[in-house]
């Protein structure tokens, strides 16, 4: 079953994603192509699967738009076996996106087999445009991360994949620029391109391309 879903997801996603205008100006208006599984919430599969899939689609849109407009704040501690320090990562929204949910436009919604698809449009506020211009300055670092989350968890699995994508992108970014492992890194990120979401081997797989702005790097006082 996983292999069947995986193949369908890969084919449908990349065939449709290739049609998306990659040079689309995202500064004022964000346009996303989003999908969700009919059984995104397995516990409700026998009751109202269509309604739950729509809720999943909306939650996905809100999650990604939050990361593309206000951005997220992260705290990262690399694992260090010599110091017996476990890896720690936390990523939280910089601003509450709740008040903007009513401004999201969903269009051309349709069903194909076990998935619901639609285009999502969102107009950035003036504040959001300023944030985007600030992050997109030539000095701001950019990185890419890929993360996985269990499909069986429903939307929580997608959130897990997004969080892991950010964590993995952050980890690789700082590995390239910091020689010795720091005690803690804090900063902010802003998703800069249309995220890629697909399914593979029973997992959501999310690829994020984002800006990274460092707030503080704490070093260990001694080895």
C-alpha cells in the first residue's frame, strides 16, 4: 500500500509542481499548490473523511503560510557525544497567524482518487512584505532541508516532517560555517520558495528552501 501511494504521490506531485511558475513574484502575493489525503486523520476515516481532509488541507496551508510570512524562531543544540549532550531543536512561530486565516483564498479545489487538491492564494500585509524584503537581502544566508514524518500520524506527521526539514537545514548550514560545535544557536528562518511535499514509504517528505538569520551563537566555556 505504501509503495502504491508513494508512486502516485511522486508522479502527481512532480508533474503538477513542474507547471508552477518558479519565477513567480512572492513578495506581495503567495500562491501555493496544496494537497491532502482523504484519510489524513485515520481516526475519522469511517465518519467524515472528506471534511477531515479539507481540514488537513487548511491546516497545511496555514502552517506553511506562517513560515512564509512572519517566519519561525529556532533554538538548536548540536549533539556532542564527548560532552554527553543530546541534540535539541525547537522551532516556533514568530507571530500568531490566527487572525489571517480568513484572508486565505482556496480555489480550483478538486478530488483525485484519495486526495484533495487546490490552489491557495494569500496577499501579504505591508508588515509581511517588509519582513520578506528584510530576509531577501543579499546578506541573508539561504539553505535547504529535507525532513520526514510518519504518515500514520496524520497532520501531526506533516508537522513533524516540516520541523525536521528546518532542523536538518539548520544543522547542515551551521556545520559549513562553524568549526567547533557550539553550545546553542538561536535565530529565525523564513521559507523563501514553494515547499515540496510528497509521500514515500509511509512518510511525509518535505523539502524547504529558506532564509536563515542568526541571532546568537553560544560557545562552550571550556572543552
